[in-house]
């Protein structure tokens, strides 16, 4: 009994929070950094944090819209490499469909492979210089090149990762579910929207949350194309301008920890509470993203 | 139910000790086809890129001139990866294992480690490892070259600790994916707890974790690009250096440079992913596959 | 005219000749029970009948109309031919009620209230009026299978196919499913049932079909097949399941 209580996640989380808070104040009291300074200047990070969060969320949402078709294309490869057994009989594809299927699948696969196979740092510089080259004095809605290049790069990037997450979700919907839908006379399209999509989305709630968090962290790299987000604030303002590097690190850590840990805990909790019985798998944590 | 007799001829079939080969003709053909398509696509891409240069979309001679310099950076990147992965795995293994233990203090400390390093962007860790290392060590270490060398490697260490947190989660999920009935079975055979872990739990956990670990390793490769911001002259670092001189040659130089760098990175991650897949296949046991999400 | 006529249906899986010219007629309101060894192609025959799998040859006639033809949408055919699977195949993400309404709303284009009224009626018919809002994972196997029957019934099919509907069930739940099926037969439903439940085959089925190696070997009344089988293969098989 005692052992099961000790093993419960709440105890682990509680111990974790207690250790972190203790550590934060203890190190401050020991003189590693100045607690009053941190408390005074923490509010100046709210604006940059908002900039980070907005850009992250905007690119995530646009990316989701683009990733959905890519994920679908990737989930149902043209015949010869079809990996999904048990999918009931399909009528022979018409010629235009056949001719379209391969290039689409090839494009989606190449897109995902290239985005996931190259660092975001490289992608963002590539996009940034290309944007600068094409529109040297870009200014739209009062926002300049760093924002637009950042948004573009982040969207391109998150699209690739979300497409792969969605592909995994759609493919892990069981063949029997699809067969049952077909057996009551649903078309492929209806089957996708009524069965595969709702089940697949539930299966990838946590991977997609992780993807949002990854996207948020990745946005720190935009600091190097001078987009004024969290890392830019902590690095240029706190660390250099105010000459407080240690405090700068503690402050940015507070922002990232509070936002990311809270979000992942809350989503885990809500997902577990709202999970439909019998739908959901034990999945491996995804890789981190760069 | 009328199952047909197993030995219709009366003579029992010889007992086969090995599972049926995975290298059936269809599988070999499918693999060959994949490799063929990959090679063809690569060649076609290469031809296309060269063709774009010859028609003057970019400066082909300049692009070719970059390759030797970038190759040096490529070698350094690979070297850094070879340092980060073992450290990351060693730390990650113990942290992940600690997360499966009962003791709440050990578990809490391991959780704090994982949460901290997973929540922080690696670029922040690297930049501050460099900066804070500089501040902490500049009074104790007089030799500026040694000092610079140490803080550069502190950045690498930061990266290793970051990936360790992710690997810890993978190891933990792998261990937890082995049902407790497996440990019970092992212990009821008289195996000690250590033997149970080493002989029963870890081999199964390893197979389940392998794809995720492979993904994480390719993340590490991509992460090394971040070391360029503290002055490492690896692949991306050299690219940053080249830009200053290149931009004087012609305005599109940065785009060409970064494209070329992207190809190099893609080559490493692709090679790594392919090797992991081969590894995965050679360790494959029916019924022990990771959920691919 | 038979409700369902299967004529010389062939099916190959690669080099495996699974159905070797199957002929079968099912009259309106008849219950036909198919028995036969495992692997003989019974499931494949049912799947070919509602075109979940495309037959490679022969014809499937529904009320005299050939339905395995390019001019007829397979979705329309499947709506006419209900199917109940061995392992239920309920939609995991939907409650019992929504499992039944899904096809009514999406395929039959009923509005939601009409669909729910119809679904309620069918769920009560299988004795599950009290479990409307349970998810499949919260139901016992027998309850899940009855929801699956309600789901098929709700589409008002001309004929219902059952593929070993009780063989994935714990023994204590078999009875409730068989009772529902017997009631359906009494109500005049046309049914093809692959099952080795002797009580059901003897008491409910109008005709028993012995199926082996992709062919109909022999058919007749339960008494003929079980008590006086004509073929040696039938004799051997019946001997095994009657024991
Ligand atoms: N999708 C498929 N692909 C290849 N072979 C199949 C497939 N489905 C069934 N078979 C094979 O067809 C034969 C008949 O199977 P089935 O119709 O399920 O038999 P039954 O239901 O009588 O047990 C079996 O040998 C089975 O292995
Ligand atoms: Mg069967």
C-alpha cells in the first residue's frame, strides 16, 4: 500500500516541484544570484514571452493545416509500398489517380525527410537569407523580415514534424475499424472523417502537444536572426546590457520551465481524464527536435 | 475444429531452431527497389542542382569551391556527435532507470533533471554554458587558449546533458513497457534482481526503445549545428564564416552555402537512420515491436 | 427469386485458390448456417458477398440484380447487406448509441433525432436500451456483439451475414447473443451464419451448408447434415464437432 503511494506520479511531481523551488531560493540566498534583481526584472520578459508564444502558436496552427493533407498522403502510400494490412478491398484506381498518387506521395515523403533530416538552424538561415534576398526591405503589417522569415521557417519546419505525427496516428487506427465502417456502406472519404480522423487525432494528442513544446523551444533559435523573443531578451538585454548573465539564465529557465512543464503536465492529466476507454496506446516518447 | 493432421505423411517435419528467414525474395526485392529509388533520386537531385548552376541560377564554381572547407566542418561535426552520444546515453540510461525506482527522492531528482533539460531549448543551454563557464573560470584559468577550449567543450557537454534527458525518457518508457509478469517469471526461476534486469528486462526494453533512440541520435546530429553560435567551427560554424566573404562575391552566396550545408546534414542523418533500421531488423523478435507513432 | 444468390464465385489470394466456384442461394426469411473447417474460406465467402473483398469471378445477385459489377457502388451493396464480425469491430471512439447512429447519419442521411430514435429502437431490440452511452470498452463481449448486431440492423439490410459471432465470446455470454439471433430469425430476417453452435444450427437454421476447401460440399436440413451426412468429409467433420 505504502509502496503504491510512493510510486504514484503525484508524489514524484510534488517532490520535483519542492526540490526546484527549494533549489531556486537556496541558491539565491547563498549568493549565486540576486533574488531581488530577478523579481524586479522578471516582468520585462513578459512581452518577449508573448512574442515567442504567439509566433509558436501561429506557426503551429498553420502547420497543422498543411500537415493534415501531408499526413494523409503519407499514411496511405500507393499500392506497392502499402504497409497497412487489412484495409478492405479498394476499387481499382483510375488512371489519373494512379498518375497523381506517386508524385504526391514522393513529394510528401521527400518533404518530411528533408525537414526532419536537416537542422532548424540551417533552415532558418536559408529562409532568412532567401527572404532578405527577395525583399530587402520587407515590412508587412508593421512587422519586419525577422518575424516573417521566422514564421515561415517555423511553419515549414513544424509542418514536417506534425505530418509525421499525424501519419503515425492514422496508421495506428486498426484495420478492423475501417472494415466495420466500410461494411455499413461508408465511402472511403466518410470512413476517414468519421472513424480514422477522430481516432487518429486522439492517439496523437500527446505527440502533438510535444510538438508544440518543441516548436516553442525551437523558436529560441530565431534569436539569431534578431527576432525579439525570450532568448533574445535574456541574452541581449539581461545578460549583456544589464550585465547579469547568471540572473539572465535563471530568468529564462523560469519562463521555459513554468510554461513547458505546466503545459505538458496539464495536457497529460486532461488527456488521461478525457481518454475514451479502450482508445489509446502506450507510446514511446518522441525525439527532441532541432 | 478439424485441423488437418500436422504430419500427413507420418514423418514429423524436422524441428527448425531458427525462425524463418526475414530475407524472403519479396523482401529482398522490396529493399533493392527502395535502395534503387533512393540512389536514383539522389543522382537526379544532384544532376538537377549542377544543371541549375550551369544555366546560371547560382555560381557553380563558387559552390564547388566551398566543398573542401565544408568537408572539414563535416568531419568535426561527426566527431562531436561521437562524443555527445555516448555521454548522453550513459547519463540518460542511469537517469531513466532512476525514474523507474521507488524511492521518491531519487525519482524526484531524476524528474527534476529530465524536466529541466527537456524544457530548455538546447541553444539556450549551450549559449549559457559557454557564457557562465567563461565567467566562472576566467579568474582561475590564466591561459586564454585553454580557457576557450574548456568553455567550448562545456557547450558540447550541455548538449550531451540535454539529449541525456530525452534518452532517459526513452529508457524509462522501454523499461516500463516490459510487463511485470516477465520479471515475475524470471524471479520465479531463481534469477536475482540484477540478473532479471540484465537478462530479461533490458533486452526487451532495448528492442522496444531502438527506433526512438535512433530518432534521438539524429536529433543530436542536428543539434550540433547549434554549437556554431558559441564559435565551434563545425559544419554550420564554417558556413557562418564563409558567409562574410561569400556575400562579397555575389548576393545569393548565403543561400547557396546553407543549401550545401543542408545536404551534408541530410547525408549524416540519412546514413544514421538507415543504420538504425538495419540494426532494428537484425534484432527483431516477433511480438516485440515499438508502437510507431 | 432468392434474396441472395452466389454463382460460381472465385477468389484467389496470390497463388492460393480460396474460393473455387461457390454456389449458394438464400431465400427470403431463411436462416442458412455455414459450417466447415477453419481456413476453408468461410470468412472470405462472406467478405466477397458484401464486396469487402472483390470476387475474382462469378456473380453475386441481390434480389436478382448482379451487384459485383462496375456500375454498382460497393457502398450501396454493403448498405443492403449487414455484417456482424467475429470480434465485434465496434467503433472504439463512439458510444453504443453513436455506433448505431453513425451509419444512419452518414450513409442513410437521416437527421440526428430520427437516427437516434431508430438506434434506440434497435438497441432495445437487442436488449441494450440501458447501455446507450457506454463506450465499447465498458461493455462485456456479449453486449458489444449485440450492439454490433443493432448497428447492422439499423441500416435495414435485406440480409445479415454473421461471421462466427460467438467464437470470440466467453461462454457465459454466448447464450445472449444466440437468443438475439434466434429472435431475429423468428422475426423473418434473412441470415447467413457461419457458426459451429450446434444448438443454434439445429433449432434455428432452415438449412446447413457444409463448406470445405473453397466449395460447398453438401447442404440440407439440419437433420440431413447432422444425422445422415452423405459425404465422407461431412461425416468426418460432423463427427468432430458433435463429439
Ligand atoms: N487477406 C488475405 N490475404 C491472403 N490470404 C488470406 C487472406 N484472408 C484469408 N486468407 C487465406 O484464405 C484462406 C481462407 O481463409 P478464411 O476465409 O478466413 O477461412 P475460414 O473463415 O473458413 O477460417 C486461409 O488459408 C487464409 O490464410
Ligand atoms: Mg473465419
